[in-house]
C-alpha cells in the first residue's frame, strides 16, 4: 500500500487521553504492515501550519479521529485536495456531540462528507443509523484491540505508601464529568468501612477543571483514595500488575474503553457501570462485574475485595476474551480493508 495516509487526531502521545492511545496503536500497527502514514496532533499543529504540512506531505487519503474536534478541518482538507476522508468516531462525538444542539450540525456535515465512517461497536452503529439513516451504508464496525508492549516500570510506592494487605481499585482515565470520577466515592465509604484494606487510586489527567477541583475536595476527606495525575501510557502495564480491580464508572463510552480493554488484557478483574460501551466487553459475572446503581456497586466491590479467587477467575476470562475476539491483527486488517478501495491503484 504505497499511497500516503494523513491521520489527524485531537491528541497524540505524550498525551494519555483515549484518542492518543487509540491513534498510536492503530498508527504503529499500520506502519508495521508497510503503510506510509503521518500523524498530526491538532492540539499542537492547527490552522495554516496544519494545512501547509498536510499538503506538502501529499496524502492520497485523510483519516480523522473524532468527528467534532477533527472532522471539520479534515473534511476541508480532503475537499481541497480532492481525496477521500475516513472518520473514526471515538466516543463523545457519537454519544454527545451528534445530539448536542450546538454541535450536531458540525458532526452531521462531517459524517455526510466522509466516504467511510468507522465505529468501535454495533451499539454505536445503531445509534448513528437512527440519527442519520443515509450514513448507514458507509458505516464500518471495527473493534478496538490492545497494545501494551511498552514495559516502563511504574513506582507506585513513590506516589502512595500502601499497606501490604491492600486491595487496590484503579480508576484510570481523564478526570471529566463523562467518566463520573466522584460517582463511586460515597459507595466506597461503605466498602472501606466493611473491608478496611480497600484503596482507590485515580490515575489520569484533569481534563475538566471544575470536576478536578470537586474531586480534590472529595478526596481530602478520604485517606483511602488518592489521585496521582497522569501516568505515561508506557507505564500502564506496570501499574496494572500492581492493581487488583479496574474500575470504570463512565456514563457513556465510545463502544470500547481502552482502559477496560487494557485491564482485561492484563488479567485484571473489572468492575464497570452497566452501559452499552462497557457491556460490549464485560459479560457480567464472566469477564467482569457490572453495576446499575450504588447498591450494586457496594455489593460488587465488596465481593471483589473479599474474594481473590473471584478476581482471578474474572481476570483469566477477560484476558481470554481479548485474545480471542480483539487481537491487534484483526483490527489492522479491518482498517486496511477500509483503505484499499479508496486508494489509487499503482501504475503497472
């Protein structure tokens, strides 16, 4: 596949946001298959510089990740250069922006202008089709995979001195309302009272200042919980090995959360909110536990805290699920299948 591909993303490494993790994994996997590509981070390069650099690169296709944040620029460039645009919906653009009064028009124009639209799960495909039936024929479902080959050590002890018998729950993700970071705290007050070794660790950047301040205030009264800020993605493998349970409390996900996939791949038990995006990965009682409300959360967290054999069983099943259904090669093959019919055929 000699033709060049320009990938536009709202964030890339060293950012630890989900879009950065997704684009890095997909880009590296494609490059290893011989795809000539370059990634542009719109948080670093925008406006005239971006347009000049992309034009100089001379791509045959533009691939934008996130319809609202990246889509308008990607669509403008694709039209100006008269090349195809592929858009991957990554979460908030599908679950919120498409239905937001102020943002919906932008997202709709981008999706209508793309020659292919990628989503991570069938539930997101159904949501888009219900809102934009004409886009249905151009929608492609490509499940995410996991890439945790970097193995930089994470020094947990330098951040938090924990008791030897601790049961560590990890909330990995950016601190913003959609991730519901304060949601589990009142429930964990009860859990910790019943199982004192339980600890709750937040690892992720503050992406919403108000939510960050509110979380800081809430944690000040809870010595069993701590927010340590961003952890480089290269150290997540190490941190997960020190974790007993991965916790996801999101109110919505883009179909498959990287943090949940990575926890499953590392054979960690997962406790997650019962939403479509989490149900795409968690089969309740088999590959993890789901909770509907605070009562469910307290019960499930206490079960996991008290029962290491349950944690081990769920972790093994989760890893087997990822290895069998979400291998990196399958994700890469699917993107190549999207690209091939859109790229020019090399001259004989």
